[in-house]
C-alpha cells in the first residue's frame, strides 16, 4: 500500500524521502533513509506542523545546484584527467542543461531524457552519450565525497552499447606494399598464395 508523503526519489535505491507542507504552506522535502523511518518521520513532522512548532534549521539550508557539482568535477578533471580539454565543452553543455536544477532533485529519467534528446539532435555515437553520462556520474560521486549530495542518479542512466568496429579495405597502393612485403619474407609460400588468389577463370585463361 502506498504511503502518503513518503517516496523513493531514485527507484530501487532503498533511500526514502518525505514530502509535506509546513505551517506556512511551503512545500518541504527531507531525506529519511529506510521506508519505515520515513513513515515515522512523516508522522512526526505532520504533528509538529499541527502544533505550530519551529522546524529544524536543516530545512533552511540552501540546496546545492548542479553547477556547483560541475565546478568541482571540472577542477578534478584539470588535475587528474588527460581528457580535460575535451571535458571542458561537455561540462559546459551539462551546465547549460542542468545547472540551475537542485542537484538532489534531478532524477535518472530527467537526465536520460535530456541526454537522449541531445544525442538525437547532434547525432552522437553511443560512446559520446556514455562520456556525458560518465561526467555526470563523476560530478555526483565527488559531490557525495564532499557531502554536498547524498545520491548519484546518473548511475541509473542506461549505458549505451558501443560498437566502434570499422570495416576498411586496402587501397591499391597498400595492397601492392603488402604483396611486396609478403614476397620478400615468404617467397615460396607466396607463389601458391598468389596463385590461389587468382580466380579460376583467370588461371584457365593464362594456361591457354
């Protein structure tokens, strides 16, 4: 049975939150932990609102925007990653898309929908999608280490299967060079190899 005012922000995470209105009609959210704890806390807060009690100062703490997480991740990338130069424009795009959002309130669905739209518009390869996903995940991972956020919704975004194989044929010049190298190293073997590589019809023509 669904409990009113209690919800799991990231489905399957096991971390439950409560949602209610305070005595001034302002919507409040609070992380609780397990579902049973969330149910008890919801009841407690509702009782406090009814009694007109002052709520803890924790609720007046400003939320952390995703931009703040990106700034920390960009600094980390500059210190530790060889891909820093390519990370810079990608982080800039992430800031444009998600920067003003409270980091704790972004959901995996919101992130995946936005990245999917961008991928379709810009015709990204699967690897590009995964790079953006990884940068978001890095931002949240550092945010957790810095105690700015408590969860990483980017981890639940679907990883795209990459297929970077390429089929390429030798140019005429490359084929000549290959044959020359083979002939120099394996003269005896190479004669039969070249003979077998000639179509039967052509071999028959040469014997006339």
